[in-house]
């Protein structure tokens, strides 16, 4: 009888330890991620150069997905996380615009394009709970 009580107590102790190790740090990590991402997004939004604004916004989303443990390029991450995003087409548009800026040096987006891209990235971050 006492043996079963000890086994049950050890089981409850192990379960509690598992919960504390696995669940609580994720919530703390989620809060730290939110702060880091919000700060990076504010820096991106404050850019006066539309090219840099788009590139920085793209980096913010990529970093947020990395911190949420998605792997690969941003394109690969978007294919995985896509169903969670209500504005997936806008995010793809913004990411493609970023790729055009980086690979075609003569392409200069307007500030309207940059603001639209930032809005798409913000929407994605909101859908991800960040």
C-alpha cells in the first residue's frame, strides 16, 4: 500500500516538473519574443528609405518565425505557416517585392509600396499572436 502511494507521489512530482519545464518557459519565451519583434518592427516602420523599410520588415517576419521554431527560408516558412495567416497573399506580395529589391538593383519601390508591405507583415505577426 505504501509503495503505491510513493509511486503515485513520484508520478505527480514528475508530471508537475514536466509542466514547469515545458509549459512555463514557452509562455515566458513568447513574451520575450513579442517584445523583441515589436521593437524590431518599430525600427522597420521608422525607416525613411522604402527599400530598407521593406527589407527590414521582411527580416522581422523571418526572425519571428525562426523564434517560433519554423525552419528554412522565409518562403519555406510561409508555405508551412500559410494557413494561419489571414493575409497570406499580401505577405507573399511583400516578400516577392523584397526579393525584387534585393536581386534587381534598379528597382526602387515607392513609400506606398513600403507601407503596404509593412502592413502585410504586421498582419502576419498579429495572426501569429505576436
